[in-house]
C-alpha cells in the first residue's frame, strides 16, 4: 500500500484525490468505467484515498427506475467491480445499497442511499454497524428531491435495530484513518434537530467526507461554502466535499450539476478545482492535524456569468442525452428568442443552427429586420416563412363553419349552428401555426428540434399559447424573469461576444407578441405585462421563501410597503392610479397563475432549472381553480369602500 | 346532549353518521360550509358522532400550495368554525394542523396531517398527548403520494417528545367513548413493521375510526374490504371507514375519489352507502359490544362497469374544476375516439358535444363513414373538415425551402442548403395539423376544449405525435390498454346505451393512424403495435408490481414461459418466427418507452387515473436514454448465437 510521509501524530497526512466525475444518470456500467479510470489515475498519482460523489454508479434523479430489480442488481455488481479495484488504496463512493431480505415501507426491496468504503478489495462499514456501507441519515424531501420515496434512512434503521443514532453514526476505520462519512443532506442539518457530523465527531474522526449529488442553484455554492466551512472550523478537521458534474432530470425539470468539489480547512479556507461544470481530479496532500490552505473562502455571490455558464452547460448536455445535434429557433425580433439564439450559437456550429422568422401581417418590418440582423450577426442559417396564407386558410375553414347533427331528426328537431372565430382566437391560431405547423416541420426537415423561448414571467401566468410559443423540446429560459433575460442578453453582447450580436433594437423594443393590431410595436404597444413590476410580484408568489398570496400583497399595498417588500424599484402609483386598478391587475394575474397557467405548465416542455423553485418538480401544483383567502376578500372590500 | 339508548355495558350503542362529503381541493371555506350542513343534518337525525374524511377542510392533493401561510391560516380558522358547531355532539374531521412555533425538516412551519375531535365546542386530543389533535403516524410516500414532503409524522414527533409510539398512540376520550382515531395509511400497515391500530387497542378503545382521502383505483375497495374487515375482526370492535368524494389531481394525474365509506363489524361484515362516487350520510346505530350487520363483505372484483363509472365521474368533475362545458372530439372512425365520444355523450347534452372528422387523402371512406355513423347515433354536432389543403401548403413551404446564412460572406463562404420533408415527417405534419391547427381552433370557436384520445399502449411507447394526437385538455383513456378500450366500447353499447351506438366497424377495423399508404385500413394495414401482445408486454414494464425490463422478458422468452408470465393468451411463435424478430421488437418498444415516450409524456395532457401506475405522478420518470442490463446483452448474444 502506497503510504505518504506521515511522521509524528501531529504530522499525519493523507494524499487524497477528489474524483469529480461526470455521472450519467441510469447508466451504471458507463459510470463504473469512468470511476475505474479515475482510480487508475489516482493510483498513478500515488493517492491513498479516492473519493467519488453520492450515487456515482446509478445517478440520482432517475424517477421510478429505482423499482427495476434488474437495474438494482446491476448497480450492486458495479459496486463490486469498484471494490475489487481498491487494492492498495481506499475508495469512497456513493451507490444504492440493497438489503434483499428486508423491504421498504412501500413493500419493495430495501434500498439505501449509501456510501461504500472499499480498501484492499473489501468493503468496510461503520464501526459496530449492521452493514458494510454507510447509510444516509437525512433524506431531503422538498423542492426537487424525492429521497424518502425510494430510500430508507439511518434514523429509521437505527430504530429498527434498537440502536441509538449516535451508535449508528460511527466512523469507518480504514488501515490508517477514521473517516467521518456523510451524504449530501447530512451536512445541511440546520432544520433537522440533529447533526450527523457532530454525532460522528464524538467517536473520533480524522477526516470528514461529504459525498453529494447536489444540483446547481444560483448562490447555493456561496451558502454551502459558508455552512461547510463553519462545519470544518467547528469540527477542527479537514472536510472534503465532492459533487458530480453533468445533468439529471425528473422529467419536467432539468438540473445541472456543477461539481464545485473542494476541501475546507479548519480556518474557513478552501481548496477547489479551478472551474465549475468540469470533470476533474482534485489531488491534495492533506495534513490531518492543522490543515491550512491559505486560499480564502469563496464567498462570491453568483451572477449573470454563472447563469450563462449553467445554461450553456445544461443545454449542451441535454442535447447530448436526447441525441440532438441540430436546432431551430423561431426568432421574432424580441429579446427572449434573440437570447435563446445567441446561447445556442455558443453551443452549435453555425451549420447546425437555423433561425426562422415567421411573420404575419401583424409583424412590423422593425422586428423582421431585427431577426435578420441577429441571424447575420450569428452567421447561422436563416429563413423567413410567412404564416399568412395558412392563418387565412384556418380562418376560412373554421369561421362560419356549419356544424349540424346528422341524427335522423327526432321530435326535438336536428341541431344546426355556425362557428365564429373571433380576433382573440385568431391570435392563438397564429401562435400555433408558427410552432406546431411550421417550426415542428422545419425542425424535422432540418434534422433537429425547435426551442421554446418562454421566460418565467410568461410561464407563471400562462401568457403563452399552448402548442404555440409554449411548444418546443426544452424551455431553457423558463426559470429566468424577463429582467434576467435582458441582463443575460447584455452579458452575451458585452462579455461573451464582445460585440453587438443581439441588436440594440431587441433591447429597446416594447415586448410584444405581435398577434394583433393592439400589439403594434411601432406604436409602442405590446404585452399586458409590466415586466419590472410583474417580475417582482410573480417572484413573491413562486420563489420567495414565504410564498405570498393576494392577501399579503394587498396588505402591503395598503400599508404602502409593497415596493420595499417586493424589491420593486419603481413606484406603484406610476402604474396604478388607484386601489381599484391595482386590485384588478393583481386578481387578473393571480387567476392566470393558478388557472390556465397550471394547465399550460402541465403540457409545457422541460424547464432548465437555474434558481430556487423552477416550475415542475420544484414547484408542484394541482389544477384546483383559484383561491382568495377570506382575509383578502375583507381587505379588498375595505380598500374599495375607502376609495368610494 | 342527545344520547341514545345505552343500558348495560354490553348494550352500549352509538348513533354515528359517516359524512361522505364532496371535497373541493384548495377551497377550505367551501368545504367548511358543506361540513356545517352535514353536521346540521346529522344533528337533526339525533346523531351523537359525525365523522368526516381526512383533510376534509383543505383537500389533499394540492401540490405545493401547502407552503402558503395564508392558506394554512384559513384552514386553521375553518377548523375552529367546525369546533364551534360541535355543541351536543362529537365531530371528527381531517384538517392540516399547524404548530407555528416548530418547523418541519424543510425549515417551513410544522404541519401535520391531522384528525380533530371536537365535542361541545372544544378539541380533544389523544389522552396524555402533546396536541389537541391526532397526528397521522404512517405517511405514504409512494405512487401518487407525497405526504412526507409536507407533513411531520407521529413517529418523528414521538421521538422528538421523548415518548414511545405506544404512548403517543392513545385514544381520544370523549364524554361517552374512547375513540381509536387513525388516518388512511395508518390502517394500511402491512409493510411498516408497526400497527397503529394494535398499539391503540392496548389502551382500550370502543370504536375505531379511519378517516381517509383515498383515490379510487381499480380493485382497491376489494383489497380494503379484506384488510379492514380483518382489522375489525382482530380488534373485536366496530371499524368506521370514511372517505371523500370528488376529484383531486397533482397536475399530470387526475384522481377520482369514490367514497365507499362503510362500517365493518367484528364478523367481517360491512354496512355501506348504496353507491360509489356520491356524497351522502351513512347513519347507523352501532352497538359497541357485539356488532353484526348481517351484510356480507363486498368481495367483488372491479370490472368494466367500475371503469366506466370512474371515467364518467372523473371527466364530469374535471370539466367542472376547469369551468369547461363544451367539448370537441376528433373522431377518426377508430375505437379510441369512438369510445371517447360515446363517454362524453353521457356527460354532455348533445348541443355541447361536437365530433369532427378531419380527413386527408389517406383516410378511407370506411373510417369517414364510421365517424359519421357514430355522430348520427349520438345525435350531437358533427362536421368534416379536411386537412389536405393545409398539409399541401406546409409541404410546399418547407420541402425544398432554401435556407441561407445572411452573414456577410467571410473567408469560409456563406451557408446554403435546401430542406427536405420526407414521408414520415409528413405523417406528423398531418397529425399536428389536425390537433394544433384545426381542433384547437374549432374548440375555441365552439367555446370549449378538445380531447386527447390516446390509450395507454400508445402513451407508453409514444406512438403518438406531440402537438398532434397527443394534444388535448385531458387524456381520459390514457390509463387503459387497447384491449380495455375495446371492452369499454362493448360495455357502452351493451350495457349503457343498449344499442349499437359505436358502430361494429369501429371494433372490426384494423387499428391505424391512416397517415400514409402503408396504413391503409381497407387493405388490413395499420399500426405496428400488435395490441393483444404489446398490451401485456407494456403492462409488465409499467404496472406490474415487479416491474420488468428486457432482461426478465428475454429470460422468460428463452425459457418458454413468457406467455404465462405476461398472461398473454396467444402464442408468441405466431407473431415472431424466431428470437431475432422477438428481440428486434422488444428493443424497438423498450427504446421508445424510455426515449421519445418519456419526452412526449412530459408534454402530454393530464391523465385520468384508473389503475395502479397511471403516467405522471404515479409513474415518475426521467429522460436519461435507454438502458439495457449487462445480463440482457449477454442473454441476447446467446440467443442470437444459438439461432445462428
């Protein structure tokens, strides 16, 4: 066994390798090959400890694929291959652990979200424990996580075994080290009333290891650095954090994994890999007694550069999983489609990207020109395909269509009427014509897919047409408010392209669907959404920790504190002359958010998650009509009465 | 207080009323009004105990609406209104219970799925307990249930309080009765290793009450009757089961609630309300010592009549929640759309139902005539709207379209190519033209919605077109295999209409999408699915308790036991001449199920759940490409080598 310089007790060191691998969800054999290569590299570098992420073998977000026994058996077999490769060093890795003689509370085979420690070809479990693996203690069951749907936790296991949790949370003793092994949530213990790390510490631990499969979320690393550095400081031991790279999804919501693996020392410093979203090995010769790297803690807040990086990474990886290599973007001249197109141009070579403008008689030459200019700037394929003729045909087929009952006329006579297609309906006809008729056919003929360019404000209130602008293979911007899309556009021009790839006009244009004469951009007409305000309002419904309802909003409005509560920088009085208009607007969008908004999101494309509470599995919802609290109705009555 | 005849101890009786109310999810005030009316009725009938379902006030499947504090406060206030109405009788009801000073493990306010017992205007909690309400012990976290996402369970609470679970599971002592109160899953204890009912019994209980919010699932009542009657027999006490009526959903999956409330006696007999899916009060004068109704246990297995009843109820209620009253059904002449149309004709008056046939040049006069005949039989509106001209227009616009790069030609020259729309792509153009262009516009002009007629076999392998035949406001048949759709069609003709409303031709026709010359029904050509076999194969992937993968399927095929394992009544040798063809078919559909099938389901309409594992929240899935186990690949190699 390769052992590095360790002299006196105070001078003990461990040469560790954090293997931040790219994990493919649901592909245990492929992940095992990746791990075996990483072990070989680590061995070549004389590492004595190699650490992999949580669920490195199976992947983590797999939906109900955990119910397939054949899959579980293969994960188990892959784990043994890693065990066999542990000659001469210690390998720590996440995998699903099975106890085929017990069952979960759903009656299916007992599954644990587990950490395996292998040394010299054998698994070592926690000292005095039931199994030869470490069982996750705290199972997250909020946001996108469904851990207790699939896994049995250590608290329940300890109770079943008649052990205290402190007994069960024992270190893993290798030939040279007492390892304090925990999994992801085990170190996010603030709200659980127990701290697995502190319980472990009582047994004496040389080194703490947190193996995670933790999706990227804006500013999560900042919070993690603060929390985990505090752990290391309190525990007075090195603290290894290892996370995977890649993307995983639960159908509706697609998560990126940024790695960001690092080692925290006892002085709130950290040693990290140079870049996020990159597979890599972090090698370090760690003194166990008084670790100090000198690198200060990364306390930087995430910004638009991080959003850009996550989007580009996420889109690229998602395309790879689907086997997609060519993309069509419908470009309207507006900011959402321009930003989408600019993003894809960073991922695809120009011959694999096609921008299409689909004008009707309501589209201003202004926007058509902006679309053309954008395509010229990106140097990719471009086409203009008008929808006018088809919309006329649909209108002719539907408007005035006689529908009758072919029943033999009974005593009640037979039915006969004519259908009427009004202007609002024709707006939706146009939107569907663009996406479902043309973009879908164009994408097929181009050999690819087409994008959904909706932003989060539109997605929140369903200000989109189903099978129209809400269609597409992926909604990459649907976790960004309109203001964030503008900021991303500016970042693309200034930092990424360093020239005006997205024309200035896209930023200055009134946002508009251009589906009718009341949405004429050249007259400054457009969407009914006042984005700077509605972005803030909707964020308080969707993303705020204390999710608001009209009750809180109206209360704050009446108290004159709403601007501050929502972080809205404008003045409400400039938008709403009186409470009446304020309330009408509030109710309109609240109804949309809880009504058609939900119905449309059920049929929307997958959303690329960037922040807390992306739509889908991180924001579960039911179609159940609109609810106003009694207190809201009371406040509203007062407000309107006061106004007279 | 109204007390009924109770003489000797052995003669004690209780006049109980099981209030099987219609619960509206997310509408606490409306539900409270319903409950107050039921209490008044029960009081008028001199009942001394009124029992409501689990979560009678808030509803149960609400998505993340549990995170809105305003909603929680209103539920709490509604609970107090019920408490105040409990003068002179005991009211048991389900509600969310809040402890505003504690938090859940996600950091949000502490919430319990709780039972409240109110008597003479005050709440009574379990004897010696922490709270004045009963906390649910077993939180289901499988299938469509997300209980531990929102609620804190009694096991964790007892640990927190330093109590044993037996201490915590104490009866509620009213003036006259010791009530053993549990919530739904608490009585489905087989796989939990503890039995809340048995722990309660040790304290001495007069009467057991199980308040549930339990979705209808085919044959669940049969299983419940068997289990709960066994409980009553073992506990030697009357056992009241009360469930709500209505529909609730978690977005993608819509559940019906059939009520089926009843009282089990200690002799495995039961007293039930006469019909399912109906609100009602079940009044009974229950002797506490030796209860016997004489009515035998309902051990009947559910059948097509129950499927029909659940569908009609579910569709009607779903339309009500959405505020929809008019429906357009695209009718192809095939069985799925014919059954859909026949179902809707039982829900809507004929002037609110419009059937539309949308022929192209590939549609045989046979199927157009069947559609027309169906509409004539139903007596509703009908129209024929051809798609030929539009498909020609789309083809002309896309096929051969020159796409170029408008970039100023650099040293690498500029891009130029032409798009090609092949026959397969034009098939999808037709399907999208029907749904997204025409049905959507027709539905809008008719003032309603249009249906998705997909069955579960198509939904499983994505044998549907996105934004085409997979579009619609609700997929009512998407939890039924093709064979079950045929059976439902026969039931409609024979039992419901008692005449041939669905023409015989719809049953005899080769199932076909009629999108190209290779799908000519008049030549007996059609879908690539061999439904009698593929229904069985797909059921083993999706619905079987031990969900299979190609590994098990191939193993059984090679062992000659596959027909038996799948309950397939035909002979595989009649379909597949050799292992090569069998394997090609298996892999084709497995790839589709795990590939495009998932992508399409993410954007599919809500599914009305009928059986175990409806798509959506009861069958969670991720897009992660296709997985074949190593063992499968080995078996396949052997099978093909053997064949030579």
